[in-house]
């Protein structure tokens, strides 16, 4: 694909660059690690979506395609859309490896892509809807892709301070400068951390019957504390935050993270509690 989108309508250029650069490559190269981290959200999300064997499903921000493939095991058709060429390549390979012939993938910006009106019964997302440049416009566009009474279900993070990982970040912040995780974000991982925000955005986009429920899961960060810290320090945002830090400070922060992860080590791996919002809504309009 040469790094070019299947659909060249890209308004979220910053995210396009990130997910086709280091960030996207890291997710693609560590597919199993990210799935281990995020898979605990799959079953509650799919249950909330209440998929049927006749459904056509759109997976927004599908990444490596794990949720798309799981949805396809029930649904008649599943389409994963994402900005990241490296991750979509991995998603296509995985779908082919699982012999899922009714799964397709599209590199596009879901905020503006001209989906066929009313062509999907369900839209899903596992941590893929927090990065829109204009979330109201994006969800309105996704809504138009749904049939009347079509369903939306997604998971997004609660505030970082509600997560066990906040203790690890606090240990790291004793040696290097990290962002203010309490600061309100219009776009980014914490864009929907305030539980009122999803309702505001979705109602503004034209959805109704909106629910926002807490979801608590256990994430696997690594086999042991050193493994977990190594994974964290290879993560794109962490590399970005530490890009100007002195190497000796980064080394101390890395050791502090390893020690902090030690509090969550079990014989089965390093397990931290994560807290999300599970959001559902209905599209009432005509396509």
C-alpha cells in the first residue's frame, strides 16, 4: 500500500502520521502483547453489541484486527477501518490465517470516509474512537453508515488516575517529566475519561439511547516486572514523553517502573487492574 490510504480523505493528519510511523509499527510488531493487554475488554464489548449472524459490522480503529475477527465469528460480514498501514497489513494476514473470508480491511479516516449509507447494523470499537479531530462529526459520519436503529458499542479508558498503571507512571515521574494526566483532553487516550463526555458527543452526533457503564478488567503487562517495564518504555507515547530526557534519568525511571510493576507480579504474569467506560447507543435516523 506504500503508506497511502485506500481512501485519501484524511483530516486527522497527526494521527495518520503517528500510526503509519513508529506507533503503528510497534503495535503491529507486538500484536500478541497488545492483544494480551486489551483482550479482557472483548467479551463485555461484544456482549453489549449483541451481534447476530445476519449483522454487518464496522470496527472503527481496528488496528491489528483482533476485534474485527472476533465479531466475524458471529456476524455475516465484518469490515475493519484504520489509519495505520502497518497494523492493517497485520490484520489482513491474521484474518487470512484464520480463514475468515468475510472480513475486509480499509485504510481510511472514519471521520470523513464516505461509507455507504445504512450499510452496517453495528459499529464497534476497542479503544479506537478517542483520537478523532472532530468527534461529533466523526460519530455523525459513522451514524450515517448505520441502518436505522443500528447499534454502536465501544470501550474507552477512564482517567489514568483510576488505573493501577497510575502507580507505575508516578514512579516514572519521580525521575522524568510526564504529562498531566488529569488535564482534560479533546482528543487522545483520555478524551472520554469524563463519563459525561461520551453522551455529549454522541447526542451531538445524532445518537440516542446512550448508556455509559463502568467496566473493570485485569490487564497482563508482561511475564515479569522487567518484561513489563521494557514493553512500557518501547510504547510510542512513552518514547515521545522521554525524547528530551537525559539518558541517566531515563535509566532511573526505567528501574523505578520495574520496581513499581513488582507490586503487581504474580506467578502468571504482571497483572494490573484497568477501568474503562463501556458505551452503547442507537442510531435513530434514516440513512
